[in-house]
């Protein structure tokens, strides 16, 4: 990575097989964020998925073969990718995220 360039924060939102999960990954770009997210599938309990779901999801996506995330028209820093996993659809959204200092509380909790 060139001097002075730092990793950004990416939020990955996944919907697959009845599970919706969100995770944050530090990466230099969207493709690297996806790779980092996929690598985490090796971790027990990752993203609330069962071991079988994690194995099938990771095996279904082949970098460079199944495509890369596509930027969503009209939006900056938002990408989408779909993967077919044994006939089921996995939908991944990747968002380059602004750093935050403190989580915002809903109006009802203020």
C-alpha cells in the first residue's frame, strides 16, 4: 500500500438462508474487504451462521470466477454481490463506512 494510504472501514451486510448479519472489516478497497469477510468464515460462529452454512457459502464464492462486487448506481461507496449457494441466494452489500466516535441512541432513549 502506498505511503500515507490507510485502510478504510467497510461494513458488510449479508442475507443468506434466513440469516442477516453485519460485520465491519478494515481494508484498502471493496475487493479486499470482501476477501477479509470471506476469510472470517473460517471462525466458529462467524456472522451467526452454522458451520454447514459457512462451509457452503465460502465454497460457493470463487474470487475472480464468480465476479466482483458491483457499485450500486447513484450511490457512492456502496457495492452489491450475489452468490448462488446450492440453489439458494446469498446477498452481500458492502459499504465504505465513515468512522464514528459514539453510537447514536434512538430518539426514544434520549
